[in-house]
C-alpha cells in the first residue's frame, strides 16, 4: 500500500513533506470580509482540518513537495523555513521546524531543481534545512 503522503501520477512520484498543520490566526483576521455565517454554513466541510469552532482559529497546512521522475528530483519549497521574524502570524514567527528529511530519502545533492513557492520575501525553507 502506498503512503498517504505519496502518490504516483504516470511516471512522476509526488511526495508531500508536511512542515506544519494547525491553527494560525482567528478567522475574522485571516478573512476579514467573510461573514461569520459562512463559517457556520460550511462547518461540516471545515472542521476539524481547516477551522476550529471552539476558538474560531483558521487551520492551515504548510507543506513542501518532492517530485521524482526519470532520475530527477524537483523540490517545490513553500519557503516557510526556520527562525524568521513573521510577527503578523504568531504561529510562524521564529518558527523552528525539525523535519526528519531522512524519512523522505532526500539530500541537497539529490535535488535537480528547486521551485520556490508560497510566502513572499525570504523564500528559503526545506532546501535551507537540507544544506545545513
């Protein structure tokens, strides 16, 4: 059986490397123009993975992706990274992730290409950790 974090699409194996999953900020701050009624109407679809009704926090998943095909490994890096000042999102401010990269059988030298995606500004995430 294939790992839930991995899928094969044709000749490409896609592996999800979860960096974090959890609450980041209150819903009314994350989506200030979204009426509270919308959260209630879609509760069954949102709780518990995307919204916590007890404290009205929005939950997000930050993940990096490894694509492997034909001897090539492409890293799609979210750029979350460690120890960065991000005061607007308390959960990410000076975040320190300890991702066990060996579990994904990848080293910096294995990366054929790196695609930076996600947060603007400082976009060094998992690749930064692999090269330390």
